[in-house]
C-alpha cells in the first residue's frame, strides 16, 4: 500500500514534466535524479509521504511564453530563495499564525477542485502538453480512449470505495458513528487493501507500450550530462522573476507550505511537530537552491500531492523513499530518453489519478460546518477558480473572514491576538468567528 500510495501524485508530476521536456528542452534525466533525491531526503526527514511536485505556475508560464531554461531556473531560484529566507528567519511561522483555518481550507478546496477539473479535462479532451491546449474531444474507444479511463475510474471506486476513513479528530462534530467507523464488511476491508494505484499505473504502462512499441528503440542507457547554469544573464533573471516567480510565490507560500502543513497535521497527527511550516519552507528553498543550478525542474511540496498519496495508501515516509529510489534509478539508467515512453502514457489514466487526488484534497474542508466558515471556504474557492489565481482567492477569503470578525473586535482582543502570534503558544479560546477564536479555527 505504501508503494501504491507513492504513485498517487503521478497525475500531476508526469504531464508537467513531459510538457517542460518537450516544449522547453528540460532534461528529464536530471530532473528525475534530483527530484528522486528530494523524495528520499524529505521522506526520511519528515516521516510522512511529503510530495515533490513541479512549481505549477512557473511551468505554466514557461510553456505558454516559451521561457528559456535559464529563465525557468532563475524563476525557481528566486522563488526558493524567498521561501528559504521566510523559513530560516521564522517569518513563515508568523504567516502560518496569521492565516485562519477557514482561509486555509478555502485554499485546499480551490486547489482540490482545480486538480479535479483538470483531471476531467484530461479524460474528455485530447491534450497537447507542449502548447498547454486541448486538441478536441477524446475518442471513446482506443488505448487512450474515454472507455479505458472510465473503466479505471470504476475499478478504483469499486475496490477502494470512498477511500480510507479520516482520523477521528478531523471529523465534523455532527458526523455519525457509521461514518466514523470503517465498514464492518470483511469483504470491503479486504478490497481496501488492494493497491489500486499500482494496478492502474501498470495498466497504463502496458497500454503505452502497446500504443507505441517503437519507444523501445528510442530508449538509451546512461544519464545525460547535467548542465550547470552558473552564468544566467541579468535579463534572464529579470524575465524569470517578473513573469514566473511573482505569480508562483503566493501559491508556494499558501499551498506548498501553509496548506500542506495543515493537511499533514490532519492526516498524520503524530507527525505534526515534524512537519512545521519553518521546516517545509526551508526544505522547498534548499531543494531548488541546489537543483536549479544543474537544470532540475523547480519543485515544491503540495497539499494535492499529499492528499493523493494518502488516498492511495501512503502512511509513512517509506512511500516517497520508494518513489525517490525509483526516480533516481530510472534517471541514471535511461536519462532523458524516458520522455518518449512517458509521452505515450495514456493521458486519460493520469486524469483519473489527478481527479482522485483533487477530490481528496477538496474534502479536507468538510470540518468547516459553521455558516460563516463555510462562506469563507466556498468564497475562496469560487474566487480562486474564477480568476485562476490562488492569491486573489486568498486575499478575498481573508478579507471576508476579517469582516465577519469586525463586530466582535475590541482593542484588547486585537492586541492579544497579535502578541500571541509571536509568543508561539496557543491562542486564547472564544467563540468561532471572533478575532480571538480557538486555536483550531484561527491558525494552522
């Protein structure tokens, strides 16, 4: 199940890496080796299946605006330098304490729905990853047809059901006893131990080989020689920062650090102290401050990847250690030639995996049962998806949350709130929705 869970994030990883390799000349072998090493180190260090994902905004801008590899690396380096600075100075902890839980849940809901919608598009539409555009409706039949994707979806639903039950502490207070407990059916319990992600991934791999048997002739042994990007021009630093890093930074802070730490605390409560915003922020910074100089794809952690890996069975850092070892092995043995095989992989199957990861992340918001909190969560998701900007959704939901708190604000409560942020101690309890809400509802 750990191995199965390790594959739960491939719906995000594979399409973006293949697109950057085909459209921008990214060296796949170098990226696999470095991201594999990141997986191994973070799996051992955090003890949870901390995902390593592409920085999605940088990737999207790089593909749409045809950024050079030097500009992509400049964007990754500047974004990561900021995150490293925020983590090393302790300022990321302040950001964490300032963001209320309903706002975090809104970020998770918007990212989850965005992943799920993208997964549906992968199933329904032919994709051109080199341009980031669709190429018309996908055929029903064929080795990458909608029927194959639908069968894989039904297989996961029948075998895995709605997924494993969440930790008891993460359930809403009005959850019934039936929902809290796993199914009493012995048959259901046996089915839930089937590693669905591994089976689905292997099916896709077999179909890819059948679709394009010529990929074997294009495979070559040995890693590619990495290129050191030690002479990035001033114009490349400027364009990479302005075009790609600036829109990436809010998403990295909110989703790759704040939201992923909250989700890790929900899913792995015994590891909460190990997965702090300070450590995760420093981790993202260090990964890219090393790898980007050698041409590795700018990478981060992400709540969507964590949700997907948990959904398919990952329960410890062993899952991503296994995944990292596999990446390093493939990177050393086949290098960039592996891109031909990944390009032949059925996109519809990747869409099913991405759809499931998105839904699992979106369901994290189910603990926001109070009316005001639900309003903030849904408003954040609506604004983020409508504007295609997590930063705008965050600003909107934070503003609405503050407006809800205004009637109950007093000078003393506001002063105590901000003093508590820097004291590193639980916030004073009161009723939800005021400026002095409980620790559960006012901070991550």
